[in-house]
C-alpha cells in the first residue's frame, strides 16, 4: 500500500512540475496558474503546385491560328449527320465513344430515322439494337427517344438555336450544345472535349482547371476571324498531332510557340 502511495505522489509531482525547471530540493513545487498551452501539431507541408505554363500572347495566338488555317483552310468535323436533328443525336451518341464508332452505327440508324417523329416510330428497342456497338448504348438509346419526345413537345420538332434550350434536351450538355451551335448553325462556339482540354493546357493557349475555364479562355483569346473554325482545328490537332500519350512534336506546326515543358522539340 505504502509503495502505491509513493508512486502516486511521485507521478503527481512530475505532472505539475513546469517544464524545463528542476525541482528545488525540499520546497513545494509551484503550480502555474495558467494551464500549459497545448502544443500544436506541426503543419503538414503543402504539396508543391504543378508549374502552370505561361499563357500565349495575342500575337502568338494569331500566329498559331494563321498557321492552322494555312495548313487546313476548311477544317471539317468527322461525325456524319444529315440535318441538325441527326447532328444532335450523333453528338449525344459520341460521349465516351469515337467518331468512327458512332458513324458506323448511325449509317444504319439515320436512313431509318432522320427526324424526331421517325425516331419515335422506330422505338427505343430498335434504336438500342441499332446502336449497340457504341459504349453506354442502353442509356444513349433512352436519351435519343427522350430528346426526340422533348423536341416534339417543346420545340415543334425543330432543333432550337440557343445553348440554354439545347441543354434542356436529355443527354445534351454544354459541350454537345456548343458543337450543334457551331456545326448546324455556324455560331462561333467552342466545344471543349478531351482533346481541346489537353491542347489548351499543354500549349499555354488557354490553361484552365476544367473544360469551362478552358472554353472561356479560348473564347477570350481567339480572334473573331478564327473562332468559328477554331474548334475543328484544335480537335484535329489534339487527335492527330498533340495526342495524349506521345505527342508528335516533331511534326507540330506550333511547336515553337508551345510552352509544354515535356515537348520533344
Ligand atoms: S509541340 Fe508537342 S506538346 Fe506542344 S502542341 Fe505541339 S505536339 Fe503538342
């Protein structure tokens, strides 16, 4: 019992001893009025920010698009369509699929249904069957039917010419709306897909954390004379030259302007 008391006393003494002061012989230890401040845990070191590339100047942007235009004066998209309605359907089907794959399916679908009325007459089961080679085809078939119904119910069967109205259609987001406005109606919109996002960030043309930031950057930077075709030039550049894994920098016509630290020329 005595042993226990001694031990407790010793512990209790140690606990009230101010840190750094030795006990002074027999005198009672002083108890600090203020409670000892809690030691803050050390701050975690912040992860270094990835180096962002310096944005292009106006003169550099003009130079780049002058070169794109010289190399390909009439750039064309690769998705096949017959009219604005089939363009909406083709773009909606192209999410997470290649244009080649979509064209393969729509070559069978569009001759049977090139209007919302005909698509509804065909029915979801048949549409699903015809597009089953495309990824996410079940959901896409549902959307094609739903967007056809909405076009008939709200827009007299016509494709509307505004981004807000297009975005009310099932399966149609900002990117699809921008493609439709550009290709079907000749508007100077820029749809940012995976290729444009990569090219905008790598080169320094329009760095941004998300597709909307890149889109707004491209809109701000690209002179009006190039805007309508900019989407196609950049998509083709990203698809065939500035490809994701191993960009073909040695044949890139904007290599001297590109700010990507990993470019190979
Ligand atoms: S130099 Fe290379 S990384 Fe830069 S834009 Fe051209 S292909 Fe892309």
